C-alpha cells in the first residue's frame, strides 16, 4: 500500500508540474524572420500569431506572390519555433516521458 501512495503522490506532483508548464507555454513567444529580415512574425505558445511586421521595401505591387510566400515562411517558422519551445518545456515537466495528447 505504501508503494501505491508514493506512486499517487508522484502522479499528483507531475500533474501539478504539467499544469504549470501549460500555463507558461501560453505566454511563450517565438520570433522568426524571412526574406532576409524583410518580414518578421511573432507567435505565442497557444499557436496564435501576435504580430507581422513587413519592411516597406518588401512591398512590390508587381510581385505580391513573393511577399505572400515570405510572410507564409516567416509565420510557419515562428509557429515551429514556439512549438519546439513548448515541447521542450513539457518534456522538462514530464521528465522526458511522452504523454499522448499533450502537444
């Protein structure tokens, strides 16, 4: 019975660490640039974009498609970076255990 109580305490401790990690992840941000820094995107841990900054030099009415591609590349890079940060934080909270459904 003592061993069962110890396992329950460990599970409760891990659950508290996970809750704390998930709260911290919501506030994490990651920034990425594309097009030689012409476009900058900031994403949050809840996988939303916070800001998109476009250098006026990147705006060419004759080549809108290029600007769209650069914005897309920066957004995807920012989301990937914040996802990697979130996964690292969750991994630290779970001691490296892979718990399905967390991210």
